[in-house]
C-alpha cells in the first residue's frame, strides 16, 4: 500500500485522468460527468456463524452507465473500502472502453479475510451479499454483471449465479448475471487464465512495436527477457507461466506475501506455484534464494517488472529505486500517480493497468455473450470447417501421389489443418485480437501526438474519447 503522504487510490486515478483530459477538448461539464462515480451502495448485513451474528460491510460502486450492463469484479479483502472500490470502478469504465467491451464500469468489495472462514461459511456470506445486491439490481444480466477479483474465483461466482437464479426463477438469461463461473455453471473455457493470458498477449504486441520498445531502451524480442513478478495469484501465476513456457522469458524473481525468491537462472513457475498452494507461501522453497523483505526485490535489475497483486506497491517511497525499464501493470493501480511521474521522468515505459489486465473482462464479455446466446462457441461451425478442410487435404493427397518423391506434405500439417477450433482456441483468438487492436489504438496516440509522453495518457485519451462519444450520442 502507498505511504500515508500520497493521495488515495481514487485520487490517484483522478489525477491520471486529469492529466489526460487536459490534452482533450471536452466541455468541462462532460469532463466532470465522466470522472465522477455515479453511485456507491454500502451494505451492512448480518450472518449467523459459529453461534453468533457477525456483521459484514460490502460495497458495489457504479462509476459510469454510458453503457449497460456495468461490469467489474467483486473483491474479498480486509483492505476493501469505498475509496478503493470507486477507484477500481472508474478503472473498469476506462478498461472496457479501451478493449471495446460494451459495458460501463463497476466494482464491488466485501471487507473480509476469506482465509478465516470455512467453505460453507463463505457460501452463506456470499449468498447473503449477493441477495442484498441482486434485490437492488446491482447483480442483473442487463444492468450489473460482477466477476471474480482478488480473493474470489469460480466458486464464489457459482454461488452468486445460483443465488440470482433462485431469486429470478423465470429469467431465461439468469446465467448472464455474473461471469467467471465454472464451466458446469455456464462458464467459458479460458476465463481463469484470461487476465494472465492477456498480459502475455499485451507484451507480445508491445514487442511488435519497434518504436515503443526503443523508447523503453530494451531491444530485440520478448525471448530471453528477465522478468520479476510480484504476486503469484491467478493473474501473476498465469502471466509468468505463459511467458516462461511459451515466450522464452526467464523469471528471475517472484515476490509473495511472506518474502521473495530470486534466481539468475530462472525460477520454475509451476513448481513455485505448487509450493505456495501446499505451504501457503514461498518460504522453504528448495530452489533460488529466499529474500525475507520481499518488496526489496521490486528494486532488483530486470527487463520487465510485473506487479500483479495490490494497488500502490510502487509508490513515492520506492519509485526512484525501481530499475526495470518496462513495467506492465497486471494488477489494478500498482503504480501511484506520484510514482508514475518519477518513473516517467526516468524513461521507464509503463504498460498501464486499464490495458494490461483487460484480458479478464474481455473473456468475461465472451462468457456473457455465450450465456445470452445459450450456445457454446464453435458448436455450429466446427465440424463444417473440418469438412471443408478435408476437401483441401483430399486434393493435396492426390497431388502428393501424383508428384511422388518430388513433393509431400509437411509432417503434422494434415492433423493441424484438419482440426476445427474448439471454444478455448476461439476464446484465445478473440482475446489476442482484442489485445492487439487496443494496443494499436494506444500506440498511435502515443507515437503520433507530440504532447503525449506515455502509454497511460494515450490509453486514457482513447477511452475517455469513446466514453464521451457515448454520452454525446445519448444527448448529454
Ligand atoms: N476483476 C477483473 C478486473 O479487474 C475482471 C472484471 C470482469 O471480468 O468483469 O478487470
């Protein structure tokens, strides 16, 4: 968390917004309308647990309804508060606009340490929270669609979906009331990995932008880059796994709650992940060197730093010691407005949260569409696609026979070409396309406008312009 002398998370988001909006030509009234959070609902409810009533405090904030439903996760953490939920809701508005997910921005949170409760207790608490939100249309397929965030996952989303269905027994679209559900409860392949996968696609696209890579002072490809990841939760784990297993990155540091691991040769992400699942932290992991003061590892030299846990971890207290030339914000708000300025002046390139972690909401969008269409992606066309490919293969085989030794098909070409895409492949393809197009929109603003220094400002410019256009179309 950011030190006390820094603005709050929401103020920090507003400062970044203001910096961008100063470069635009919006009527001041509209500027204000976009910046402010429309409403935040606070609920206090009691649940009888272990023989006594415990009171919980939860929030659902709606930042912008220029498009509906509004979208955003529900976080379970002790640090949840109104300021944080509002900052996160605002980021959801800009994130959805940037990746062209047709939603407004929202976010929810419950002040709770989920590790202190048994599964059946968490179910009781989640169902009660969902009830409170659903009865005010703060969970609703056409108005407000939550998703997982820190401290929540598929299990909680399944309870929420079921709670909504119990309260709306005739709603044929009930499953679309929440995303990030398990497959058997209306989820979609690839949602769990989506945010980490999006981070990978974002980096791949960044490394296709030679001018951008040049601005960071890095060179070459993603292959061989040295990476430090902070937080090996769902997002950090998947990002680190894909980058090391598929793109040739070397994970030289992993920072967790109880300390950090560093290794020049690179850490085995899967092994570290399994260790954390079993032992609750990285302490005692047999490979690499353990560093008790984990946060110090943020300051170690590396090519790419991936903060993937909390907001405010890179702040006024450590920004000037950060050495990474490239930071990709897999978490929401990991760099405070003050730190952002220091890093910018040092020439560090930051791939901003609203773009970098948008993979989650992008695949949530696909899941919502799947729920509303009541059919899995690829079901109609897969075999037809395979049949058409078979026609080409038949012709190639005829040619192969005719040409004898002079020519033959490349090994495995036939199998690869014949196989029609399943839902997971379609989801990944849709996500990759989304991440590329959104990057290109930011990139053009970054490189072509002389007054835009950084990718974050470029991202805000693209998003705010889109939100403003929606408001204008509504007559505002
Ligand atoms: N909680 C995630 C985020 O911050 C996902 C939101 C969603 O899928 O609606 O983007």
